[in-house]
C-alpha cells in the first residue's frame, strides 16, 4: 500500500526497496515485517536496512498499517521508522478513529499533507521529525554565504530538507486554524467519515454494486456488476464532464474497481444519491 513516491525517492537515493507482503486486508503487519527482516538477516543484508516505511491511510484503500507493531520492530532493530500519513494524517483529530493510528508516535519521521485532509491550497506538506538533531546534520549545507545562518541558533527550515528557498507554505494552514479553530476541522472530518460510512452501507446494500470491505477512512472501493475496465473509465469521464465528481477507477487485488475518496462535505447525501443513481 505504500505510495509510489517512496519507490522513486529510494531510487533517487540509490537505495533498493524491499516490498513486505501485506496481510489479506492489504496492511503491513509486524509479523510480515519480521519475516522479511529474518530473510534479509539470513542473506546477511539486515545491516543494510536503513528505513521502514509504513502508511497511515493508503492512497488506494485508506488502510492504516500496524503502526505500533511495525514501529516497535523497527525500533528494536534500530531502523529509522517513517510514517506516510499524507492523506490519513488529517483524521488523527477525529476521536472515533484515533485509536487506529496507535503507534504513530513511534515514527522518526512523519508526513501529513494539509492540502489533502486539512483543506488548504496546494502545495503544503508537513514533514515532522521526532528528533531533528541528526536531520540537521544531514541537511545543513556548507557555503560561505550560508555560514551566518548555519551558526545561528534560530530554527530554519532549510536545515530539515535539501531545498533552501521556499514559500511559507504553512501559513495558509496556520491562518485557517487560527480563524476556524481545530474544532471546526474535527467536526468537518467527522462529517466526512460519517458520509463515507453511510455511502459504504448504501453500496453494500445495492443489488448491482459490491463493496470491497477492506477500504477505510474516506476511501470507498467497489465493483459494479458486469462492468469492464472500459466501463469504469467511461463513467469516471462522464462524472467529470458533467461536473458530478472527480472519480478515478483503480484496482484491488488485480481487478479493476471504482474508487471514491470523499474529502468534501459538500458531497452531501443528495449528490451521493445522484452518483449511485447514475451508476
Ligand atoms: C499516502 C500518500 N503519500 C504520498 C502522496 C503524494 O502526495 P502529493 O501528491 O502531495 O505529492 C499521496 C498522494 O495521494 C498519498 O496518498
């Protein structure tokens, strides 16, 4: 379930990616990770493992890996633990699903995209480190014109990633939080989860639709009986053309399915009904 960007990032770093098998629901578990680490150890490659990446809200299915088990295992082996909560992280503020993120606090690094579930404009990604010390050592650049900044004790974002110049991307999030308050975020995200749950129930009861039960958070995967990949594509194009919704077909265990991801409370019950009727 890891996002495609993990593979590309690893490739840029000249690192090899070892994909750990997921469980039957599509989640990364500590048991599977332990098995992979044991295989690497038998191959004398365990010492080469630099990081374990887990996802908290997979793009395709909204699944949250076993963060506690995986994080503990990574810690036991002294391996960096990165959690990709780009999509799912916003839902941390919803009490009803907070427990499913248990273990996220073990992350050495964590990303959350405020431009996804926190309603700020593109592009805003929050990158958080548990212990920034080694990070600044890795990213601080030596240049005569930077010396003064490097010696300053003031926190500077350029010491936490490889790009130096940047816009103040966090300002829209800060401003929105200051204006609306975190309660408004919690309430809105609760509404989104509630709407997703109701839509899941409607799809599960529909005579010609089959819900893929493993999907979570605000992602809904389902198949439409009798449809081939082409039909899913056509429907998605029509929804876009008619301004109903931006939906894209996806796949689940090799089969083409429809994927809905609800990130907008304006997709109310009426619009959901229109979507279902159109199907
Ligand atoms: C889990 C996850 N990680 C990373 C990304 C990449 O985020 P961005 O499109 O902001 O680069 C996405 C995008 O959907 C995602 O869902």
